[in-house]
């Protein structure tokens, strides 16, 4: 669980196991009040709201 001044989020760390480490493929944040889903765009260092039928 991750919190800010105005919201709390459930954070999912997506990835896969490598031989010697866990490789991160992405991060998903779920707003616990609104149930909105946000995806972390790692290369651009920003979050965006995920909409239905939108690829991750």
C-alpha cells in the first residue's frame, strides 16, 4: 500500500524472475477509493490513467 497526501493506492510490481534477479516489467497503481487504475510509464517517468480497451 502506498499513500500520498490525498489518496492511498494498492501497488502491483509486475515482472519476471531471471537467474540472479527479478526484472521489472512495470508498475500498476489502484486507487483504493475511486478504483481507478494507473500505470507507471517507466521510460517517461510518469503515471497515466488506464482506460478500458487501452493497451498497457
